[in-house]
C-alpha cells in the first residue's frame, strides 16, 4: 500500500518495520478528538476562502459519517496507515474521493496530534476533577457520621494521641482538595491550541488560528509554532499531578488495608470491594485497595518515562515523542478507575465503633494529656514529660493503663496531680479539649466540615 506521504520513497518498509513504527494500536483512542479537530480545521479553511465551500461541505459531511461510525465502534484501523490521523484521512478519501485530501491543507500531523492530545486531556482532566469531588463528598458523608467516634491516632505507626475518626478521614479530603486545585490550574496550560502551527514553522496559507481555536473551545493559542508542536509540558504536568494523587490514594489504601486486618478490626470492607482465597475459605482480602496501592507505581513510571523521552529531544518534533501517548492513556485509565473504586469502597465500608472505643481505652495515647495537665499547673513541660514517662513505665510494669493507676501512686511523682486527672485522661475529654484551629476537637472538626462543604459548593 502506498503511504499518503510516500511520494519520494522508492522502497517500502517490511510489515514488521511498519508495525514497530505504527501508533494506531493505541492512538486510536484519539479518534473523536481527531475528527473534532479536522471539522474545526476545514471549517476555518472555508471561512478563510482557502477551500471552496462546496469542498468544505463535502469534507464535513464525510467527517460526520466517520464520527457516527466511530461512536458505533465501526471503524477498522490498519497498521499500514500508521496512526489515527492517516487512518482517518484514508477513510475520508475512500468515502468522498480525492477532495478528502484537501483536508490536510495548512496543517501537519505534528500540530494535529498535539491538538488531539490537548483536546483529550482537557476532557479527561475535567472528568478526573469530577470524580475527585464525588470522592470528597463520600469522605464528608462518612466524616459527618463519626465526628465523636474516637480513634487512635498514630505516628511511626505507634499509638500517639486519641483523635476524632472524622478528623482522620478529613485529612484525605484536604489532600484531594489540593489535587483538585492542581488539576484545575493545569487546565490553563492544557486549554491552548497548537492547531495551525504546521510541521513547526507555520504555513503560507492565510489561516485563522484564533478561529479554529474558537471552534474547538480553546481559550488561547500557542504564540510560537515551534513550541506548539514540541510542547509536552501539559502531559508531564498531568502525569505529575496524577502521581501525587496516586500517592495520596496509596497512603489511604495502606490504612484501609491495615484497618481491615484482624489485628486492627477498625473497619470492614463491603464484599463488593473484597476477594477471597482459592485455598483458604475464611479469607476476605482488600484486593481493590491493594491494587490501587500497587498501581501508583505504574503512574510514577509513566511520569519518569515521558521525562526521559523529552530530556534529549531537540526542537521540534521527533519520532521519540510518539512515546508520549501510551503512558498518558494508561494514567488516565488508572486514575479514573482508582477514584471510582475508592469512592465506592469508602462509601460502603463499615466502621467498627466498638473496636475503636476499646482501642483508645487500652493504650497510652492519653499520656500527652497528663504532661499538658502538669504544664498547665506551672511545671516546665520537659519536667512534666519526664514525670509522665515514669508513670507510664510504672503502668507497663503492672500491666495497666494511666486511667487504672491509683491517685496515690501518681502523686508519688507529683503532688500537682489531683482527682480531676481521671476526667482529663478520658479519651473523649482528651479529644474534646484539642480545640486549637485545625485540631481534632469536636467543635473544630465541625468547623472543618462546614469549610469542606463550602469548598464543594
């Protein structure tokens, strides 16, 4: 088969070489964007008088027929036509005749593919933002039910201080809020049209790039044609933002996995988001959380892969840049799937409030309350820290906790300790009293929830 670009070539590549160089196996995902860009381009060519209106109408009609077939998944792509652009152009020519070849007037595959990816990411980033918001709403709903559910808070994966379980959940709400902001801000750099930049130097035809950008809904156009076809910053930024989002999801997944173990028993995942074992009938595995934790690695890899491709490519377009797409497509698929799974997983999980209550009454996470109590009575905090540590050690030796220690034994370390210490050491009181701005105190958590609602509104 003669290539659409094959006029100067006297020899065709072997099939296996064509297959290695072709991108149609993955860039067919850009079919809708490619047709959309072509419709805008040919419309602009007609407005500018570059093509006769009759040709424009014929081409638009052909593109619309291809669009209908694409929506019905009826298009058949071939490796012989290399990529989505040449496949569709060949289909158009076969459909309406040689006039279809006029579609490529005033543009190159270089600005065409860049335009496709801008259009693709613009849509998908909006979808990601929507799914983040859905997940945030689910977190908010769970948090509202557990403002006064007390849970152990951890540092170094060791019991640290009692907290509101809602406070813990809301930490992820705010991580997601920053992720959402990053994606939203990146839209400014995605929402730029490279169409009309040509291969790299523009075109001699009197095109109107602003018109084609307007037809495609872009907010701006690239000011430099070389930058327009070589820029992949917007994809790198998407991959970077996605890597950070997946890091947040992976951290949450790790906690979900821990919380659902018999050792913790803080939550139980719904059966729909768990799997069993082929040999151990008692097992209920948090496979979806584990998969999300694992899939973070492939997203990081996609980011590093594109950065590595770009670091050694001179201006402007190079075939290396064909490697910009698979990682982008994979990351879009992974992020959208992970957000949907996580939203459903958190929405349906059961929080074991009795187990959480038992946990915070069977540890030393209230020790800081005793140190603060002594400091509030005038004892230097370092001294209060030491006194508390000695009392904790006494309890460990006896196999009891601070609330079980008789007042007389406490007063052996400090006479500042009085009967009211038992009220202070109660986990509920410990949480309630932490009312500094952004703290875990119930009133502060309620303020935080209202702030979160305002963000979503």
